[in-house]
C-alpha cells in the first residue's frame, strides 16, 4: 500500500504544508523561526489530515537527509536536526529546489533552476538527483543569485533582469548538457519574454509530487527508487 505523504516546504516567509497538489495550508516562518518551533506548528496546522510519512524541502545544503548549513532567512540551530524524532513520523529531508526538481522531472537530463529569494538548482537524470549550489557562481562582479534572484530583480528592474535570466539559462543549459531546463520559483511569472527552445516554466505545485517521489521504492529490491546525492 502506497504511503500517504505530508509534504512540507520550508521558506523564509512561510512554511507550506501539502497533502495533495491542491490541498495546502501554511503558517509563518521568518528570521526568528527555529527548528524547535517547527514540529508544534506542523502538528497544529496539519490537524485533521492523515499521513504515514513526511517529506521536508529545506532552503539550504542537505546531505544524506541531514541539514549541513543554517539557512540565510531563518533562525539558527537546523544543522543535523533530527526531524523524525521531533515529528514522530518517518521523515525525509531534501533541499527545497531539489524537491521541486524531482517533481518536475519527466525524462532525459534536466536542469532545474528556482528563481526566488536566491537561486535554487538541481540536476536530475534517470533515477539520480544531484543538488547544486549554483547561486554562488561568480557573475557580473558578484555572485549569480544576486542578479537572478530577488535582489537582482529589485535592483535591475524587470526588463534588464529578464535579459540576464535568458542569457544565463542558455549558457547553463549548454554547460550541463541538459536536454531540458525547468525554471521555477516565485519569480518565474515575472519573466518578460518567451522562453527559448528546451527551456520551460515549472509549476511550484510540483514540490508536492517531488515530496511523494522521495518515498518511491523499486518494486524488485524495495530500496529507494531515487539516488539522492
């Protein structure tokens, strides 16, 4: 019997809970939001929902299901936090961009880029998911997320920001030999131009599908279907 999964997408402003792509709830996070506050808030907000397992998308570096770096827009204390213990359910944690990338994947080699507060990124191919940290790439005298993310959008304005986004999308597609680039994140709707061939808009609701896929198992071996690196 397939698990019923509660998908939790932790952001710098809100934490979104999803029990399906259309059934969502949320509560506030912010600079003072710590891991000790997460479990009580999830349990209260998810009251009435029945679920067997939890998938968490987290806005920082995650390795082998453990957070390895505190995020920029939340309080500290997240590194190596045991979510399964605090939530009382089987729990898996992944970078938030990686979760949306996993839910957006269809075939071939796919590069995912999330345009938001920063720049989320991941590469997906044939049962493999590689989280990336492209936001720190040098670009225009600084780093690329300060141009493609919200800081760049606010500073440059929509037209100039769009020009940089399209330029970088084409170059990154070539660099990663990607068949497809999927562009998600909160700023996707601000792009003021048609996307080039091989680059397509994502859907933030795919985070739910990615959270469910985190629990997929191989029918023969019973091991996790996706190799998350």
